[in-house]
């Protein structure tokens, strides 16, 4: 049961049902993870096999503390891989969070003839760490949902 203010946010689309479920889980487990008491959860997106948590500035480490135990528990609970991204940072910071285990060589903005832009991310290509096409597509979809950013991912060998 939600209070009238929270129900109004759900009805207006400001928050979705997935947000409510994740926030409830975090509230139930804040004694187990005390850093959560000072963290802010801004929004939650479900993209393919990923559960994307957009958290307040500086709160990413609070969700990744205790050697990632919280993100693993969240992933087990929701049967998704959890990705934590900080809100209100520049595009480079967002992309570094998105491609956390990859080395970004360069980021370029491509201006298209129709007036739209596309962000080109060049990652260092190491055979053992190449992302699958499926994962790259998921990352592009996440960038589109979270930042309204069209993404093109390439590797430099």
C-alpha cells in the first residue's frame, strides 16, 4: 500500500512499478547494508537482462560497497544483472559507468545530416574482454533510455 504522494508519482509515470519493487527491497535490507541509509535511488530501468539503477551523485560506491554483495543480492532477487549508474554527471562519466570493465580510448560526437547526433565510443580491444553484440546492443539501449543518447560502440586493436 502506497501513500497518496507515492501513488501520485506512480500514476504520473514519474516512477514505475520496478522502482517501487527495488526501493522496497532496499528498505527491507538497509540494516544489512547501512550505507543505503544515506543513498539516493533516482530511477530504475529494466533493459533486457539488465536492471539499471540510476543513483544520486556520489552514491555509486554505496551500492557497490562490501565487494558488490548488494548488487549480487539484487541480481539474485530480480533475476537480472545489476548495473549502477550515477545521475547528473557528464557524458564521459556516464559512459565510464556503463562500460565499467572496459577501457575507453575516446568518445566522439558525430553530427548527422538530419541534425541528430550520435555518440561514438571507442574501446580498447583485448580479445579476452570483448563485449558480445547482444551486450553492446543492451548498453546502447540503456544509454538511450537513461540519457537519450544514440550510441555507436567500436573497438581499436
